[in-house]
C-alpha cells in the first residue's frame, strides 16, 4: 500500500525583510507567532493550532511561551502589534 503525502507548496510573501522580524529572547533568535502567521497569510490562532496538533514534527525546543513579564516588555517596545501574539518560535 502506498501512502500519499501532502506535497502542497506554500509561498511565503514578506512585505519587509524577514531579518527585521527576528528578535532575541532568552538568548534565542525567535520570530513571534503573529509575525510568522502574517508571513504565511493565516490567522495566528490557526498557526498555533497547527503547531499544537503536530508537535511530533517539531524539535522539542522549537517554540516556547513568553512569561507575562516578557510579553509586557515586548508589547511596551512596540514589537508586538497583535495582542494575541504570545509564542516565540525559534529561528536558527
């Protein structure tokens, strides 16, 4: 039996250089979930749901939840324009 896999191509469209989206938090280079969702043109909630449903596909340290203090700091720095953005996705 041959198992068919999803080979759909996804095009990421950036209106700004991706490098400008990379932040350093806890000594790790990250892109906020809201920024990544915007690149993929999907709602942030859909991106986070897809990650949660497919955790086995990602390395253990792929994503982490910001603490309340970290979130408030980044919001005060005007880095996060979407108040629902809470997760830093690691970028190497």
